[in-house]
C-alpha cells in the first residue's frame, strides 16, 4: 500500500494510526504542497491528502480509508459490532474530523504565527533552507494580520469552546481507557490524531515534541487528556 500524505496533517496521522492499530504497513509518500497536489489530482480526482493506494484501488479521505481498511482487515476491529456503539463511534469520529479539526488547525496556525520554531518545523520537508530562514525571521506582528485576513484565527468564543470541549474529553477519559466501550475504536484514533496538533507527541521528534498551543498544551485540566493520548499512541506502538 502507498499512503500519499503531508507529514503534519492530522488526517494523515489518523490513517497512520489506523494502519498501526491493525498492524499494517504502507509506504509513506510525502506530497509537495502545490505541485505534488496536481499529481495527486491525476491519481485520485481530488487534491487533498490522505490518499491510499491499495492494489488497484485509490481511496481519498481519512474516513473512507479507515472504512476500506476495516473491511479488508477486520481484525482488530476499530468499529464495534453493536449498532448503537458503532453509531457513537462514527459520530465522535465525525466531530473530531470537523469541529475539533477546524479548532485545532486554527489554534495551531495562530500559535505558529507567534512561535518561529513552531512555524519553521511545520514547513514541508522540501522547503529550501533560505526560505525557512525567511519564515523564521517574520515578525509575529506581520503574521497575525495575514492569518486574520485568511480567516485562520479563532474568535475568542471559538477558542473558549475548543477549550471547553477538550475539558469535556478530559473528563470522559479520566476514568475509562477508551471513548466508547472497552476497546480501542476509530473514535479514539480520530481524536488522538487531532490532539497531536495541540501538543506534539514525543514521536514528532525535536523540536516539535512537547510543543504546541500555549494555553492548551500546558493547561493543567488537559494533562489527563494528553496522557490518555500518549497511552493510546503507546497501545498502537507509536510512543
Ligand atoms: N475530510 C478529509 C480532509 C482532508 C484534508 O483536509 N486534508 C488537508 C491536509 S490536513 C489537505 O490536503 N489540504 C490541502 C488542500 O486542501 O489543498 C479527510 O478526512 O481526509
């Protein structure tokens, strides 16, 4: 299998986690933003990552990929057999992929505008060194209005709602190992993937590991949530 990806995309991380949970391996092919996406369009009919090529099948979208893998490799199951439980998993997964994903992405971009280490580490692998240096040297005062202009800033009420939702998640995992039922599911993996944008796990390597969005990555009420995230990563062998 080939996984066309962006290294730092949470949706690609979600697929990598599904592969890891099922003990599967895929060649990770880094897509160059822009030019590489034209190739991706030729391959899949759309330009977003992740795209999985499995034999003759080309599958775009992290949920479609997860469902494809679940069908091809049913064990260990990431979707419960019970219909109600499965419905809760799919609803949670969709919440993680939409509201949580959008809040986490905007919060990270906002944090990166203020943190030169964060924003250079997030640049695509192929970024030439001179451009990296230019990006690192951009003053935060210049970055903020650009982020605002392209709508990539969380309004204070959205930032508050993101924090509250994360606090609710922390309550859910404080005394149970999984978001739904008594085994790992797609809901856990979808949430874990997005949480990695807010506080980068050890596997992100230096200088990203442990860094993240100030006020969330270091929020005392969210410590349980990030420990749960690390435990889930360890369970799929990604600690
Ligand atoms: N619903 C899609 C979302 C995928 C997505 O948003 N991918 C982003 C990277 S995180 C992307 O490819 N962005 C590039 C673009 O839109 O041009 C999924 O679950 O896979």
